[in-house]
C-alpha cells in the first residue's frame, strides 16, 4: 500500500474553525478530494500521514453523525496534526 504525506488542507472558504470539515488534501504534486482519501483509507488502497519536526502521525477516517471525516491519529505532538497544516483556501 502506498503512503502519501499530506502537506496542506483545504476547508470551505479558508475556515480555520476546527468544526468545519476538510474538503481536500494534498502534498507535493498531488491533490485529492477528502472523500477520495477517506475511501482509499477505508479500502486499504492508500494511507496518508503528516510529519513535522521528525514526528509523524498517520491519518484515519472516522464516522461521526453518519459521515466519515479525516483525522490525525493522536501521537501527543500537536504540530503534526492535520489542522496545523496550511489551509490553501481555494
């Protein structure tokens, strides 16, 4: 299974609110709709991770209120969380 590093996120309107869901993720020379990343995780086709300062956190997909969301699997280091990444606001 291929693993891809997520280096940026996209939330609606560039929102910084933790309650707004991520709609797109990407890295060097790639981008994906969040729903595609979720499907890849759930089907074990691809995995994703976030790294910062030598710390790496893997990304999972969790259901909440009938929808799946991307989230960083906690590792005690907040700087490698999805929400700490640059929000490109496209």
